[in-house]
C-alpha cells in the first residue's frame, strides 16, 4: 500500500491522526470531517485530506470519515494491525519508563525483551520481562522475531548496541542515545533527542 512517493512527513502525521481518532472512538463519535480534524490538531484540513488520499479514498463528501473504519485503515497502513515485537537495550530509568508506558498502552507494538550490560541489572523484572544479558540478544531477537530495536544506553555505547541489533536482524531502530548512529542503508533509524528538542524550543522564548 505504501509507495516511494510518500514523504516521511506524511508517515509521521498518520500516528497523530490515529491517536485523535482513537479518542473519538472512545467517545462513540462515529464520523469526523477533515475540518474537525484540522481544527483539533491545528493542521490544514486540505493537508489532512491529501495525506489520507495517498492511501485511498476513505471519506465521503458532505459526511466525512467513518472514525472506526479510518482507524482500521491507518493501522493497516502503519502495519500495526498485527503484533510487532520490539526489543530494548538499556534497563536504566528511561528504559524502565518506556517499558512501563508500553505496557500501559496495550498496543500491538510490544516490547518483548529487555537487555543490559550491567550485571547488577541482569535478572531484574520490568513488567514481567526479566532483564537479559547482552550475550543473549542475538538468539532472543531471532527466536522472538523482533523487528524493531530501542536504544536507551549512554552515548558511548550506542553504536555498539546498534551494531548488535543489525547483526541480529532488526529492521528499524529508535535511538534515544544523544549521538548519531550509523547503520546499513536497509535499516531505518529514528533519533529521539530530548536535548535537541529542548534547545530548539528555547529559540522561541521571548527575551
């Protein structure tokens, strides 16, 4: 369904639409217009219609979008209509918080394994997941068919962890470490950098 013409900006907006649509569904709202979506999400309604039109015709003129149907379609587009196993390396405060949040979400993107290199953390339990040693990473990832890896380790360890993820066969990495990691062209990497985001926000503060 996805084509090379789809920009990363469009793909990044789809989860935003999905999150709001899920809220509407919880309130038993059956239909929503692009105008309503645009107003609530502070986006141009024309942009929303264009984004969704890349993947098909989901709305009806004068009526809008069927909320539950659009949720189903966006989940299919994002490939989260089935379970995607995720592994996390770094059982520190951030790693634990992500595991706790993932368990709370009850979503199809599930953290199924947690690893750490510190012996003091091996065997600890985080939401029924026991922290495993790095020596077990490759076998565990292949056994559980993990497709996405999350890195929450110090910067100096991030590239090494990324290399291990790649060797184990993950297809994508979400990197929380404050450094740019290098991977083969076939592996997708997204960087989540709190410092950069905070610094860019500071630019907009009034003197």
